[in-house]
């Protein structure tokens, strides 16, 4: 038989995050590798979704999502991010934030286009870029503060550069880009006429600094594709509800690919989230960051005690930790050592860097209920 894989096959193989999750399941361990929220769904969201099922939201929606959800998104963006968004022409609801990003890349990038990516990066950003046959170009953030300079950006830009990806708050570093840093990126994007693809899924998980939505900067709305969703904020990662916000010109093209690939996001879940958002007030989002800040502080304290020096995150719910002193030659071997020794799964830092980098780091996810996180902390202390 002469059948072979197609050329895109390499970019859709199992990620290291999922690989560690599988290894953890086989070992019967505690999974702090994958960003799956184990915390409860807000009652307002659960109840409104049950109601939507009874009310018959069972057929296809508009390819860009239910009007009531797009209106709820527009109101939320206006209230929290200062963005004036037209729900009828500038929002596309998709199958999770990853689905929204995928459709944006397919619509706006051509094969061979270069896109600047800060590293450490989120692996699915790279996979979806490669699936669009675009070329990621890396700019490494410098520790300990995960900083960059305008000169670093200038060093990598070419005539083939079409865009830049910005993830704030960031997975995996937990970096919250400051307004000053965003203004550097904005000036750079304007100078070279670039799209800016922003992943803002963790916008309500901020502990230090303040989340600034990139599209709210002067002159940036027209070139920004803002991607976010509900998976993390409402602990509904399995519902696959995300969205993109952008100029109507880009939204029409993104909507075409959303229709082609997904048809629509699940109708009753869209309706439930839309109604639930109306029932939630600012207190919910404020409490969310307070609760996760406490989890962060407790978990990072244990990592330090266990000898895994953490890079304490400003936002999101992941933490990178130093593991260069542990047995093994690679980050994968060291992550496996932690799993075998403690029964706690983490992700090798190399999953978030280009080839040959990140080998002294691992990433933990602390979006867990307190009992699970407490047990993980107890087990990690075995490394002392």
C-alpha cells in the first residue's frame, strides 16, 4: 500500500499537554498539566442553560452565533474593556477560543505569511498557524519579568511579516502585558501594517497589573482580532464557546470559515451563557480573581518549599517552575520524574518554546478545587 500522511499531518499530532494528561491518567495521578478547570460552574450559568434546553434551542444558529449572545458579548466588552462593538457585524461566536483563532488565521493569512509569536507560547497558537501554512517567528521574553524590547521586534520583522500574536494574560507564563508594552506593540503593528491577533481568554484572572484589551488602544481596533471565550471564566471548557471581535471586513471572512468548519457553536449552550451573563454582576468577576490569587499564592509557596522555584504569575492560572536540578536531560524527562515521584502531572517547558529551549522548566495548572490542589501540594513536598 502506498498511502501516506498529508503534509499537514505533523502539525496536528498529539500535543505534549495532552500526552502528559494521558500519562497521568495511566498513573492514576493528579492532573495539573492540562488547563481543565475542575472548579464549579456558576449557578447562574447552569440554571439558564437548563432553561434554554427546555425552551427549544435545538437547531442551527446564525453562523456568527445567536443574536442574544453577541449582544451580551458586546455589552460585556463595552463595560469591562471600553470597546464599542457592533454585535451584528463585528462578533463571530465559534467553537471555543481555539476555533475562533483557527478561523481567523484561515481567513486572514496566506501560505508563507510570517507571524511573530512571543515565547513561551501557547502550543495551539503554533499548531493553528501551521495549519494555515503560516510561519511562526519567535521573540523570546526575558526572565525574570518576561520582558521584551522594541529592538527585538525590529530584529525579526521582514517583508513577509503579516501579523503578531499577543496573549495577555499569558499561558504559560502568567504575564500581564502592561499598557506601556502594548503601546510598543501598537506602534510596531502600525508601522509595518500588521494584524494583531490577541488571545484574551484569561482577562478576568489578573492578580497584579491591569488587563488592557489591545483593541481599545488608539487606532488599534481596525487591525486587531480579539479572541476570547467562556471556557475559563465559567469553568465550561467542554462546552466549546469562544468568539472573535474585529472590524466588520474581517468578521465576514472569519464567519465564512466558521460556517464551513463548525456551522455553529452549540445552540442551547449559547443561549444559556447569554442569559447567565445577564444574571452575573461585577462581583462575580472580582471574586474570581481573588479566589485564584489565593490559589496562586498557596501553590507557588509550596513549589518554592519543594525546591521548584516558581515564576510567580501576574495572571491566568498557570505557573512555570525551574526544574533544572531534577534528574533527567530534558524537560520531558524531568516532568516524568515529577509524575513518577509525586503522582502529579505537569507539562515540559519545551512545549512552549522553539527547539532546544525551555528544557529547565515545567508548567503547572492550579485551576483545581481546594481539596485537589491541597493533595497535589502535599505530594509535591516529596521533592524536598
